[in-house]
C-alpha cells in the first residue's frame, strides 16, 4: 500500500506512527529516556500495589482507590510505551488497523476511568475530613467497589463511543499518523471526512465526562477547606491538609497535562507530542512518587517492608 492511502477507511490495513521528528542520533537518547520512565512506571505502580495488598494497615477505602489508580496507570502506560519503544528501532513504524483501534480504545478507557476515580477519591477525602465519625459507615466496602466499578463503566462507555466514532471516518488523506501512538486528534488530521458533526459530538462527550468529575472535585475541596479552616489547632489543620495534598498533586498533574495537550493548536504537532507525554508517561510515573513521598502511612509501610527484607538477609 502506498503512502497516499486509500479512499475508504475499510481498505486501510495499517497506519504509520511517525513519532518524534528528530535527528537520528537523538533516537537513542529518546529511547533510553522512554525506557527509564517506563521502568519507573512499572516499578513504582507495581510496588505501590504490592505494598497496599500486603500491609494490613493500608486496608482502607483511600488505599483501595490508590491501588486501583496504580493499576490504571500501569495498564494505560503499557498500552503506549512498549510500541513507542519498538518504533524507535523500527524502519516501517507501522501499526495494524486493529492494533490502532485497540490502542485508542484501551487508552481512552483507562484515562477516562482515572478521571472518574480521582473524583471518587476526592469524595472519599471529603467524607474523611467533613464527616469523620461516619466515615467507616458511609465509605463502606460495597460503596467503594461500586465507585470503582462505576468509574470503569463510564470509561468503557466513553471509549466505545469515541473509538467507534473515530474509526467510522474515512482515511484517504494519508496513513501516516503524526504522533507516537494512535490518538484522536492525529487521526482527525489524516481523515478526509467532514469533521464538523464528529467534532460537535466529541466536544459534547468530553463535556459530560470532564464537567461532572471536575465539579465533584471542586465541591469536595471547597467543603474540605471550609471545614479545615474551622479547626482551631495548627497541627489539626496541617494533618487534615496533608491527607489531601497527594490527591491534589495527582489531580493537578493529570488535568494540567490534558489541558495543555488539548489547548495546543493543531499547527504545532511536535508540541502536542511533548504535551501528551505529560499524561501518557509522566503522570503514571509521578503518581507513585507523589503518594509515597507525601504519605506517612505509605512511607512507614515501605520502611517496614525494607526492614523485613534486611532481617531475612
């Protein structure tokens, strides 16, 4: 198949992931950087899940959500990073049509799920600080499981709609995707379909996904702040805020990266690629660090695990 592509998306058998347009000698540096970041993602998130599952003190709703967050970060980064690493050494840089569909579907599923999960975690912090006496009753194991299941359900519905809409477009302009993974905007650029209705539906879909999660997070933290400022002791206020700082850091990193990516004009594709690194690789790498460095319980669990290993040796 030539680079000019075909007249209909059904005839497309593969795409080309262009990746980063840099000099060949920089490919090795980028490969090593990607490999280091991905190794940190695997180590950090797998380690976080292992600590949460093995330490009885972390058997609480907050850490149940955190364990799921680590799992999501691990999976959706693994949807992107391995293929990107292979393409640094590949001459063809191709990805099959089915592979592109799968990559977009899984990435959309887990990134949307993470947004809803962060909203659930904000609600958990709201209950813990504003209604501490009722926390164990209100944040029951059943409710926590329902919130996580609901997050995955919303992610799945969103991903099915986004992926099905994207791959009903005709790709006759080119089969070269100017990105390092299959994403919606680069696929739009190589489509020869009329994108007006598609973009309107996509914008509406994004709105009903992003707005509820942001509203829950903002309202939760407004209530938290109003409760914390009423605490008389400085130590009490500090302790209350410390329980939220890690979550706020995770929210800021994810939404900051996504906002920067989608506010970057289409005429700067290289900048879009750099911006997308923020939520495809940097966010999954930073989340375990944020929660381990800013969380006393996690640090104590890590120290306990290290002490146990040193005793065994």
